[in-house]
C-alpha cells in the first residue's frame, strides 16, 4: 500500500527476512513461508504491466552460505548477486549467480572503507606490490574472476624443517594440491623438500584455485628454494602435469591480452 501510495520506482528491503504478510500469520518474520511469500508479492508488484518497478531485496545467509529460506527464491527473482570477502581484508567481490537480463560472467571489485564501498578500478595494481627490485619467493600469475583477469603475486617460503614431518601451508590453496605440486618438484626437478617447510600465500588473500596458477606456484617455491629472485616483468600461466610438463590452459588469449595491456614482457 505504501509503495502504491507514494508511487515509488525503486524499493530496497534490508533484510527480506524481517518483512511479513498478514495472510501468512501466525508465521513470524524469517520463516521460509513468510520470506517466500514476501518475495512472490514483490515480484507481482514490480512486474505490473502498467507500472513496472524495481526491488533490491537484501537477504540473510545460512551457515552453508546460501540464501536463507526456500531454495525457490532464486527462481522467483531476476538476478542473484553475492558479495564475497574476508573479514580480515577490505576487498569485496560482487558477482552474479543468476541474471535474466545479462551475463553472469561479470564481477565487480570493491574496497571497503569507513564511508562505504569504493570501486577498485585496476584490480591488477591492487594485487601487485610496487617495488624497485625483485624479491625472492615471488612469482606473478593471472587469476580469473568471472570475465575479468588480474595479475596476482604468489609468495612462498621454504624454511628448514626441524620435525619429522615438514609443514605444508597454503593460506589460499588446498593442502592436497600443494602436496601434489611439491611432489612434482621433488621428482621432476630433483629438489630435496623432505627437510623443507613450504608456506604459500597469494596477495590480497585471493584464492588461487585455478590450474593455470600451478606453474606460478611451482616457480615461487623454486625461487625461495634456490634463493633467486624472478624478474617482475615475467608472468607464469599454465598447469603442470605429474610428468612435469607444462599444459596450456583455457582463456590464454584473454590473459595474454591483459598482460600486454599492463606492459608485461
């Protein structure tokens, strides 16, 4: 009634779980029946042929990082947008898992400040540290978030282990994958890792989950192992098989175009 009374164009509900419809009483706010009903009512209101409107409904998330309520909600709305980020890092990534009017292969990068979210214009510069000299244990690779590419630093430490079982830590990498990569270095590159701890970290706490980053991870570890810095103008983009062979990865042309734009050699 209020929406019709003031003839509004844009409606924001924060959060959708705090609203309710009288016809679903005594169900409380946040009950899946109430939430589903409110979303359906908003859809009918916004899609009136004579008076279309737009609604932004902000939802609470459950412990599985899914929209709280019935799974039918994403099927009712036209677009589902998620903001992801680590509490310890100000970077936030906005992406769509559904979009009836556009491509889901889109992503927005934002920086959380005291006054709100500011857009990160050049995400490659956000992840790359400006230095006057090359640093041991650092290799640069390309990461892909939706349809956007950015350059990212992979950092490694290989200190001596004083225990029977050396530590393998990848703060942005699955431990099993790290163990596989270390095994490739041991057998294919003849690097003795039995007495070395291996610690991996990516700049900006970004997840390095794509196979195309494996070559950079190996080179970063090798740089630390041999105490030899890699040129900051060199990029690594490729998967590495158990045989030690470098495998070409999809979307290489898009990555190469972004690298060329940024001036890498």
